[in-house]
C-alpha cells in the first residue's frame, strides 16, 4: 500500500514520527512524498498515486489495453489545462480541456494488481485520430486494425467531418488489405 505525505502525517502525527518510522524500518520512503510499508512498489502504482487526477492516455493507454506490444518508454498522462506542469522525467504530460478530460475515463486493474485511471478503447480511437501525425508508423500500423476491429462496443463509426482524411490515414496505416476497406455510414 502506498501512502502520500498527508496520509503519513495523519497516521504518525509529525515529520519527526515519520522519520522515526522510516529509521525503524516500519515505513519506507520510495520517493519524495511517497511512502510504503514495503520496500518496493510497482512504478505504475507510484505514478498513479503521485498524480491521482491524471488519466493514462496515448502510448500508455494503448499498451495497457493490449492494443500494441510496444512498451512505452514514458508514462503518458492527460491532465487539465489548468493543472501544474509535471516535472517528473518519467512522464509525458498532455493538457486536455477540462470539459473533455473525464470523458471515457475508466478504472482498470493492470496485471500487477494496480488500479489506474485510463481512457477506454473508444476514447483511445478518438485520440488516435486526433494525434495521427504524432504517432510513428511502426506503432500505428498495428493500432488501427486492432482498435477498429477488436472488441469495441460500437458496431458502426459515424464520422461526417474529414472522412477522406480519416480513410486515407486508415489505409496508410493498415498493411493488410483485410482492414484497408472500412465502411463509414
């Protein structure tokens, strides 16, 4: 279990008692402001606890939804435009409009038993289309067929604006002719 500084302060009462618990081996300081009763916690759990209002998106979300086998080098987090900048070198922050930040957010348990806030697959399809120029071809050629043809709940995708651009993008990214013809109605 991971504790924040405020959790520890509530439990131990003061910084002195927190330091005493650390010295006695009862508590471990994993990072500044992050503590645990165990000497090791998964980095994903630390990131999720450190940034509780952020949402895993883009490369991280594609990976945790098993839509790509490329392990992201950094954690991609979406935050409100009014949020402070995240200075953690392990994180790539994407600012999102406050009105749309929570759309499509789900709580997903990852294999290691860590629960994270992450965009659902339908939202990730929209993010894929919105950020098509920022995704390398080596990643997107596998993402588009998997995203559109896997277990999405929507049977049809209705897009009235920029249908030619989207169709060209899908055709460009799909190496198999099986997926290159997709009907939009």
